C-alpha cells in the first residue's frame, strides 16, 4: 500500500496522458470538417438588409431550397422560444472515420447549442448510407439516446429508403422540436414557412345544465361566503370570551383570529422568489455552445 501511495500521482499522470493521447488520435482534423453555415444577408423590397438564418451545410444537394428554408426558420424560431438549437450537415463521405466521432467533432467545432448547450446536431453521410444525431449536454436529460433512436426509426429511415431526404429531415426535426417544447412547457405549432410559435391552449367550456336550479351556478360562491361568515363568527366568539368575560383579569396581549392571520402572513413572506431567465441573442444565435458528452444515436437506411 505504501508503494501505491507513493506512486499514485504518477499513476494519475500516466492515465491522464493516455486519455489525452486517445482523444488526440481519434479527433478529426479541423480541415476535414465541413465549415459552419453562415447566415445570409439580403436586401428586401424596402431596401433594408435582412438576415436569413442558416443551420444547414449540404454539399450533396439532397434538400431543396424550400426545405432548407423551412428547416432554418424552424431551428431559428425554436431557439428563440426554448434555447434549443438544431443544425444539419450532409456530406458525401468522411473517409475511414467513425460517423459518431466525426459527428461529435463537427458539433463541437460548430458550437451547436448556444449558452445552455442544448444542441441537436444531425450528420448524414451519403456513401455510408448512415446518419447520427449528437445531443448537447444540456438536452441529454429529455432527448435521451433511446428517444432519438425511436425518432430516427420512425421518421428518417422510411423517408430515406424512398429517397425523400428533405421530407424526412423536416419531419424528424419537427418531432424533436415538439419534444423540446414540451420539456419547456410550451405547445408548439409551425406555420407553412417553417416558423415555430407557441400556441395558447383554450380553456374548456362548460355547458349549462338547464335542468339544475339557478343557484347551482353560484353554489361555489355561496359556499365561499358561508365559509367566511363562519370565520367571522368564530372570531367574534373568541373576542367576546377573551375580552368581555375575562375583562377583569390581568390584561394580556392576545391576538384575535385576524391578527393571527396577519402575523403568520408577514412572517412567512420575508423572502422572495426570483423567476425568469435570459435567452442568448445576437448574430451567433444557436451557435456558441458546443459541449457534447456523447449522447445521441446513429442509424442507417
């Protein structure tokens, strides 16, 4: 044991070097990675410069311009609502690299996920007929490996086998967006252009029952009034007993029912809650994070 204790620091150093060597060996060189997509700027009919978001790198051309536009709008608006960023890279080949190692390298290099690291990066390699989705550490809790695998098998595989790559990616991305919105307690909808927006649920309407007497509609109100009247009566009886019948006794500082409620409320309201949060903004939008711990799933068609 004394030998181990004396050599424990060296053991840790050697193990650390082995880990770093393994990371260095399996890391994909930056020059082999597809470049991060950049936002485009156009001039509209009014002469104003408009920024068009871009979260897709497609050097194969399997997605039409309309499909790319819908995905970009979906990813951009989803990030504004939930801080969850989605990005896609479609490449012809990756050489001898493992698709998951390559996907992780791209996701980290691009910085998908923003400040909260809730990134969803999908890589499609055409010659291998494989795909992988890497999940940032901020979203691993609700976008689990099993869940992503189920989404892939339900949406990517059937469409990809028929050659409908763009339709499959849009359907797959929309499903992920719905899951992310549900995690944030939002009801998400997407318009024809691809923009995601929050939908407020309408309160259910209750139809009146004409067979019931009129006072059924006010039963809750009447019960509430009766409850407070009982409290007032109890307070009066307590006051009468303590202040009138015992008036000749030594005066004491006694609290009535309402004073007791006031003191309880004041003592329990000493602290406060902090709520709300800030979402990252700026030209980087969904990029700028990039912490991926290995969560995700791969598949093929």
